[in-house]
């Protein structure tokens, strides 16, 4: 068994709504895999099934060869989950938050593990500060550290940088890249296309419960190819996809307003495939 995560025809139905339709994935150990998709595409549903919080309606999912439905305890021992909402205890210190989580997971040598994590997340100077006094970026870092207390082999990051300013977002990207160097497998959902391009070895694009693309960001961009002519018309930005630079220049000359010519990026691929923008 070489893959860390394998799903086969995984599906979820809520009453008359099919939230996930036959997802088949293989994710090798050490990969950062990005799950992208517009709102309601089925990303959270997928993560909930993989983390044993929701039952699949059909199909299977295995983590390190343990079935999420039939062997949830073994699966839970292997994973760390960093949820979208910051559910830290705000009235406790950073250290106490990690300590309680570690005790729940019956971790031994917890003190040393917490110190190691606080150093890694650059929070050791704030170990005894209440979480309610932390900045948004510090809280997000602590949330990731908490998911790492039990030394998981797979880490789920659901929108890890949502709402952070670009500089703080970059600090978190560095942290995630350092984690990858340690060999952990990471499943990441994000609405920030730059984040997916920067961090992910491969991305899967979900739309209305179906996987519509799966590849490296570079390959997805290369497959679409071409250039984009961006114009600003009456305050609205418009995007025109053209085959090559020459066509882009001749199109640009026809425009009365200022234009930007650039190569296609992952966001263009996303829009082309889903008909929607990822970021609002
Ligand atoms: P977002 O980016 O908005 O978080 P998502 O890709 O994570 O979206 P999901 O939360 O997986 O999407 O939702 C997929 C579909 O399933 C949506 O249409 C959603 O309304 C529906 N859904 C999710 N959870 C439930 C539930 N508990 N009961 C009924 N329908 C649900």
C-alpha cells in the first residue's frame, strides 16, 4: 500500500441533494493536496467523511489502509484536523489549549511536545498568554499546532488562512511548507488561488459534487495555455482568453481603456472549468 489516502466512488447524499458524487482519489504520502471549488462544491463534505465526522452514502475511503467507516478509531489516531472556525478556548492560555488537547489524545511526554510545537510555531514567548489576546494570525498558528500535538501522519487544513492579511498569510504558508519537509501529508481547502498555486503539489477541482480536474497546478495551467487580456469597463474587470501573445496585443489595441496582458494562471483555469471566480 503506497498511497496515504484512497477514495473509491465516494459519495454523499443529503435527502434529495447529492453533495458528493463518486469521488475517486489517490494521495501519496508527503503530498500537499488542494481541494478547490466554488461554494457548495462538496469540499467540506469530503473532509468530514475523511475525518470520520460524516458517513459516506456510498463508496469507500481509506487512510493508511484503514477504512474511515469501519475503523474510525485507527483513522483518528493518524489524522490531525484544523477546522475552518477557530474553536480554541479563548479563556485559556496557548499552553493550556495544547495541554488539554494532548491529554484528550493520551499523549505521553506532552510537555516536551508542546514546547517543541510552540517553538516551531514561533509562539513560545506567548505560551502563557490568553488566546483571547492573540492576533488572528497567532490564533490560526495555534490552531495548526493543536492539530499537530498527536503527531498525525495526515493533516487536514480547512481554509487555514481565511481572513488574514497577505503578510500573515505568507507566514502561515512558510509554516505549512516546513511541515511538508517533515514528510506529513496535507489536505488543504482554500478559496485563495494563490495559496493553492504556492503550496499544493496537486489540486482537485470540485464542482457541484463532481471532480472536474485533477493535476499539478502547473499542468492545469499549461493545459489551458494562452494569454488573458484584462480590461476595466465601467468599473467592472473583464477577462478575455486568447491563444497567444500576438492575439493578445491586437485585442489590446482595440480597447479604449487601459489593459493588462498576462499569461493564464490557475484562477483562469478555475473560472474556465466552473464558470465562477474562487475569490470574491
Ligand atoms: P463552501 O466553500 O461554501 O464551504 P463546500 O464545497 O465545502 O462549500 P459542502 O459544505 O461540502 O460544500 O456542501 C455541499 C452541498 O451539500 C451544499 O449544497 C450544501 O448545502 C449541502 N450540505 C452540506 N451539509 C449538509 C447537511 N448537513 N444537510 C443538508 N445539506 C448539506
